[in-house]
């Protein structure tokens, strides 16, 4: 199945690089759904969202022992970049990222956003859409997103349930 169900992300930029992330998981709520084998994945970065010209690329291995998660340190020039991952006939969604300005580069301003302690089962988080629309220069996530308690079958109808027992190992945390 389609392996990029969890999307793509980037972070930890400096003046010469940024980390690109994805996890191969056709069935992310049931152990991931990947075979117990390492999978080679192509990553690409371009200055255009249509990928008319590839500026940087490489092949990395999504290891079974790490849940088929990838962290790619992509060496890129300053500016706006688009990135994607490809495996077989599947292409991930396109992500957008920036390399941080150099220490000697002037910066007119920086816009920050933060989000904190979010119990997924107890909220709807409309503010996340606003954060995305505002397109801040820097976003930091603080606190928890999931909680370790067992799922509650008697929660209010408006709540989004997380089902199953209390997570106690890596697979059940990934499923949660």
C-alpha cells in the first residue's frame, strides 16, 4: 500500500542543511504495515514545487529496526526548498522547508509559533489550521500529544477516542 500515510516533515535547520523526515507506514495504526526488511528510499529537493530541476538527492535506507523511519540531513543552500521521498511507484506529499540564515546574514524579522500539551482525544485543535495559514518562520512543539492511559470507551461523543490498552512498547506507542 501507499507508504507515506504519515506525510513528511523537516526541522533542525542550520545555515547549510536541514533534516527531512518521513516514516513508511501503509497501516500506521496497526504496526506500520511494512515487511520486516530494510527499504531503500529516494529523497529529492528542488527549488520548485513541480520538481522541474532536482538540486539535491540521495538514497537512504528505511530500516525495519527503526520502524522504517528516515531522517535525512540534506545539505542545501539558503532559500526556500521543496522536498519529497519516493519508493517504488509511490511518491510522498511535497514538503516545504528553509535552511536557516547564516550567522552574518541580516534578518528583518522572525515569526514564531508554539503549541503545547495536546491530548488528541480531548480536542479538535482548530488553531493548527491557523498556524499553517500564518506560515511562521519557526514552530516549536512543546509537551505531549498522546497520553499513556488506556482508551476510554465511555468518552463523550464529541471526543476522538484512542482505543486499546495503555501503550507499553515501541509498537503500541507508534500505533497510538
